[in-house]
C-alpha cells in the first residue's frame, strides 16, 4: 500500500476506528517504517482529533425551559378540545398500520384476488365446455363410416342419368 | 447523551409535562451544545434549542420507536441548527458571542478550571469556524458526540461514503489551518 492511500485512511477510517484489524496492522507496520506517514498521523491526531476531545457539554440558560413550557401550554390552550379530537386519536391508534405491513397486506389481498378470479367457474366456461363437447362428438361421429354417402350398400340414388355417369 | 427510558418517552407523548421535562433535562445540554457549535451564537443556539423541543413535543405522538429516539433527536437538532445558521447571517459577531456563552457557563466555577475550559472551547470554536456547515456537523457528531459512520449516515440521511468524504475534507481543512500555525499558537 502506498503512502497516499495510507494517508487517506489516516484521515478517515483509521483515526475513527472504522477499520478492520488486518488493515490496521498493515497501516501500523507501514507507520513503523515510514517517517513521513508517521508525522502525518501525528499531525492529524494533534490538529483534527485531540482538540475536540476536550469539548464539554454546555447547558442552556434556565429560562429556556420556562419559555418552552410556556409555548407548549399556550399552543395547547389554542387547540380544539372535545370528543372528536379524542375520537380521532383513538381511531388512529386502533387502525394504525405501519407502512411496510400495509404494503404487504395489500400485496397478499391482490394475489388472493387474482387466484380466486382465475379459478372460479363462470357461465361462459360452461358454454365453452358444452360447445367443445359437441364438436368432439361430431368429429368422433365423422371418424366412423356412418356418414359415407358413397357406400354402395347405403347409397340410395335419385335415379338421374348424371348419377350413372359419375358413380 | 444518556439514553432516555421508553416509558418516559411514552408518557411524554401522552402529554405528561413532567415526563417531557425529564427528556429536556437529559437532552438539553446535547441539543444546546450542538446548536451552539453549529450556529456559533448563544442566542441562535437557545432559539434552536427551544424550536427543537417544541418540534419534539408536537411529534412525539407520531414517534413509533422504529428508529432510536436519540437518532431522531440528533436529526431534528442538526437540521434546525443548520437552517438557523443559513438563515441568520451574523458572521462578524459569532466568535465573540460564542465566548459569551462559554463565559456564562464558566461563571460559577473556580477560575483555573473555568479559564482552561474557556480556552478549550475557544480552540474548538475557531476550528469549527473554518468548516462549512455540512463538514462542521460531521466533525461534531464524530469527534464530540462519538457517533460511528453508520450512525452519522442515519442522522444526516446520507450514505457512509459521503460521511467519509466530508470528514476527510474537514480534516484536510483543519490540517491546512494547523499548518498556518494558528492552532499551534492557540494550543
């Protein structure tokens, strides 16, 4: 790993403890042999990290809470009170469904509806089945020789001269 | 900032002012400190603190514990403070005003400790002052609040690589500032 890459890591992941143990070992080995990177690491620590470690929490002035409380109470007094406000909150609590759960529930309902619609036997289906049955019976009938008009035994001619010519 | 128990948050969401005051006591120091470090002005920081707690109070009913309360509070604080900083341009007076806030805080302490603390805060303020608001927030959350990259990305709703690059640029700026000898003299 070159010095540029090492110095980039020194300014981010290495200094912030966001690095794997393996990579940390590689960097530490490099720092032990590279004077320039070692100096860079010290500068980063001294200038960009250590000064902030001494920073302490600063409390707001006491009157800030009094002002917040006053604002809340004032706003509360302007809000509409009564049964419907409470009812709205009550209904919201009962019927509240988190977004992902709502999406999942909707998807399940749509899938179930699609399955039901495609599987239900309808009147049209009966008509189609009846027609297909009739057609199949007709073709089966054709397959037999029952309609062979040219069978000598069954053929009854009309007695015309043209029939004699043809058959 | 220490964790706030879930039952306190629930009670506060039901309008219990006592429970909300408990939240304020735990979180106000954090909210004010972050606001002060971003705005660099005690009056703006107090206004931000007030706005943050009113926003929190109004929206507690909608809070469903899907994310941590802490992350939500960080997000509201940072957004409100940045908006305030961008809106109000009092750049010339910020440094002096920051000192006033620290002085107020140190007034009741012993002189030596107070002076040391004032010096530390002055260094922190001068370093943060050279950064842009986005870099400043990343440095505050990482260095002062101790958040991980993942936590910062959740608070600011940006990806981890953006957090990394903002921290890198912020530290480059701080290093350049340090090289000019300013930090050396102040430390």
